C-alpha cells in the first residue's frame, strides 16, 4: 500500500520529525538536529494546510545529546512523548493550555516586599463551555471545572501586535461557583506559596554536611519544583542542618540563606526560582522609574508617622563595651525630641570600626524614614518590588524611596497599577529594616557543623 499525498510542503530539515495539530488549529513541527530538539509553529485556519507559513525555528531543548525522540497527541489532554539523553530516559508530558481570555471579568495580582509569596484573584464569565466534548460551564460547574484547586493560571498581557508580556504563573487555592451565577471566581498563590510554604520537611529533617547551594536545590526538588526551573548561585559555604518536622520548606531555605551575606530567594514571572546574592545576574535588575504626579500617577494616600523616626542611633554590643552614637537629620518641620534614640545590638565580635560604619549607614537611612505614599496610575506590568520611585511635580524631582507593594488590576473594570512607596529604602540597599536585620543576624539555629 502506498499513500499518495495531495500536497507536499517542505518546512525544514532534521531527524525524527513529528507534527502536533491542536484543537485550536495551531500546528507544531518538531525535529532533532545535533542532539537538540527544535520546533516551529503555524496556524491552520479551518484545517487549511495549503502553503502554510511557519514561524522561525526555536530551540526548545532542556537537554543535550537527545536520541530516540517521539511524541503523540492525547485527545482533550495534550501530548506525551519520550527521549533518551545519556543513560536517562525521560517522559515528556505537555498539557493543553485553555485560553480563558475571552471570558475574563476582572483579575488582580499582588506582590509584597515582606514575602516572596505573591497572590492573585480572578473572576471569569461562566458561560456554557463551547467545547462539545466538555459538559457544563467554562470556568466552574457542578461536575467539571477548569478552575480546580492546584490548576495553574498563566497571566500574560499584550497591546495590539506587541509580544506577550508575562505577569506570572500561579496555582489555584480556592474556586467559588454559585448555581445560575453568570461568573465564577478563584484565588491562589505563586509556586513559592504552593510548593514551598504549604509543604513541610516531615521525616526528611536532617541535611548532611555539604555546600549550601546543593541543599537549596535538594529542597526545591523535594518540593516538586522542576530542575529546569531552579537557578541557584554556587556557594563556598558548607553546612549541615537539622530542621523540625513541621517546618515548611520556605522557612528552611530562608534559614539556610543566613549562611551567606545578602542572599535571597525569588520567583520570576516565568516560574523559575532563583536563589543567590542580591547582585546575582539571574535576578531581575531593579530600576529607577520617574512618574509625573497628577498626570502619570495620582496619590491616593499619604501616611506620615514618626513612630519609627529617630534623632539619634546607637550601635552597641550586648554589654555596651562598644557604643557608637550618631545624630540623625529629621524631616524639616518634624519636631522630634532630641534624645529619641534607636538602639541596635550587634553580634559579639563586631569591631569598633564596623560598628562606626553601621552607625553612619543607619543614621543616613533614618533621615528618610516615616513617609509611606500610595499611588495609582495606568497599567505598568514591568514594575518590580524593590524598584525606586522618583516623583516629578512643579517643585522638581523627589526620590520617594522603594516600591514595597504592587497590585495590578485588569479586566472589564479597566487596567491600572497601584503601588506603595516607602521612604525608608534605597535601590541596591533595600529598606532600613533589611539592613538592620543583616547586621544583627545570627547564624541559623538549625545549623549543625559535623563533617562526618
């Protein structure tokens, strides 16, 4: 038997070619070249294949030296496949992404400098599902639902013919549906919250003596994070740890991060988890943004509070054998008492010169503490926690401080970004509270030093 094709179109060269044709009429051609996996996509409107224009070839490999690649569609689910790399056989699972954009009512995403866990709220128009293979409604119904706890929500944004701008990947905690209601809603958190904050060490409480970056990777993999989404800076520090069984993974990682100066963990909008020094290149670079008051942004709330404002600072050790005083310049017009002093206890062994340096830095940052301002303005998906805000008005430019909270709102109610600026912070240095925590930080109580 011989198949006679009506039309033949050459779309590229490579080994082990395969084609995936999805329900939305997108088609993807996959092939191998020099041990790497490549793909190119096209649209097949109404199933028309004649002279399709394919996009540029894209390297989609996560491994080198790939052999024996194969993949097949699973109707209504996605695709499954496999390949071999080195001595490892890997299973590929691709789950179809359901586009709910046409049904969007309103959504919001929230970020806070005090926690790496971000959250979202989403409501969709819960119309009858147009897919004939699915019963019930688009979002949530009595027996079937896309918005089930644990499902992943990908948020992205585009204007006109622009590229998509990722806003983050989140996982549903809770969905809400009322019979005959026109809308369904859900809320949830990012991977840091779902995988790290919700899970605990249980029986796996002891981590043997080795480099701390290896411990961080091990914990993330134990939490179910894909190795391809883990980026950890190498460290020369070695340590062992013993955690309580009920300690969550995120708290354990934060404990390990104390072994290095200025280390943090952060989730990027593509779902990658990055750990390392503040200056590590894998983190998103923080920037300074200028906003025109009254046209680009509008102030919604201003809080001036002298509770955390001081006229002096004293850096001292526990027995006050070392005590360094430094005067602080206060906001003009703020009538603070002369002996309102902030006392900061430094660890034993800190030198007098270091104490003097700490006092100078704290006194300088205390000059700006006490003012928190909330702004709202047009949608700005590029803003990051830790960016610096400069507000321009008729008096000139005023460097207000660091952005500590962000809330993006989008949907039928409009598109806007609300952010809060804390005067007690500077780009590259963080907030005053962050600096004090760093210089007063003690080693992890869970750290053990056996080298056996």
